[in-house]
C-alpha cells in the first residue's frame, strides 16, 4: 500500500498535458509533490477492510474529509450527493484505490470479489470493475510469489488486456488517458518492464499519461513483487501524509501480518 501511495505522491507533479514528461530521468520527490485523491481513497479502502465499514461509507468519510484532493468531476458530484449512487464510470479511479484488497485478501476469488465491491460503489461499468480486479489480482499474485510471466499470462487471460508490449513501445505515442482500459494495462506493463520498485514508478510516469494514478497502480504491484519500498521512500512518503493517514497505513501492515 505504501508503494501505491508513494507512486501517487511522486507522480502528482507530472499529471496533466502541460506537466507530462517522456523520460525516466527526473527528481524522485519534487518539492511540489503532494498526495492526491489516489492516496485519500486508497486509505479509505484500507480503512473499510480493516474496520469492517462498507466501502461506500468509508469513501464518503475520507473523501469529504479531504475535499480538495483533486477528484474528478463525477466523483465530486457523488461525494456531494445526499444519497450517492454508482455512476457507471470506466475511469481508472477504481484501480488507483484498490491496492489494499490485493494486500489483505488471500485467495484469487476473494480478491476479485472484494475488488468488484470496492469499485462498484462508483465505477459500476464493467471496465471500471475490470481495472480494479486486474490491479488487485496482480498485487495478490506478486505478494504470493508469482513470477512476472505468470502475472502477465493470468491478467491477460482474465481481462483480455494486451500486456505483450514494452514501455519503450508505448511511450512515444501515449497521451493522457483516464479510462481503465487504456491506462491500467500500461500501468501493469510499467511494473512488468521494471527491475525495482523505483524503476516501475519511473516507467509509469515516463509514459506521459495520468502519471499519479499510473505510478500508484505500478507502485502497488511493484511493492508486492519486490518485497517493499526503499526505506528512504517510505520515510519521505510518511512525512507527506497526515497523522490519520499514517495510522491507517500502519494498521494495514499490522492487519496483514496478524
């Protein structure tokens, strides 16, 4: 989970057409880095699982607590509604927040079911659900020791994602894209083409797309695969989070290891 959050923070300054970069050579933690909605809602999903709170209620609680985190327009309307209902989104917001599911559930079936539940409170479109399921399953498989080719094969088989591309192939023509179907596969490839947690995040950001979300997705998978994140990354990330966010992150690892 901290790997996903760190990816969000590192990618936050490169989000949007005017800030996009096409290189892996950049300062890892720019002074302007901040946590965004990706982090807030990742914490919400973790809190829901740990506390037994429904995903909808946890997202409403955390989202309203941090109303200026950079949510999309449709989610903002959902957050402000008196009785918010799913809005059939296929956006990658369902995938950006789902990493706790991959870290906290212990079978493929339970991971897929919980990812669906976490997605469909807002992202009830089939592609929105697929994006969350693919991301969480990749994390689960990596955490359980699966190799990259096994992860590539299983995700491709279940979700019909084309993962037989390379970051170098994708990068030149890739642009900002918020749909699950056009950003989640690329984020997974950022992990598959990596040699370390940091390299996965750099790969994702170098695409010049939805950098914070794609680095969040790749960073979560890479954390599970490489067995954590560098100590300096963990410390810097913790320093940017609020006290209550750090508490949930700590509880997740305690919950996982209990």
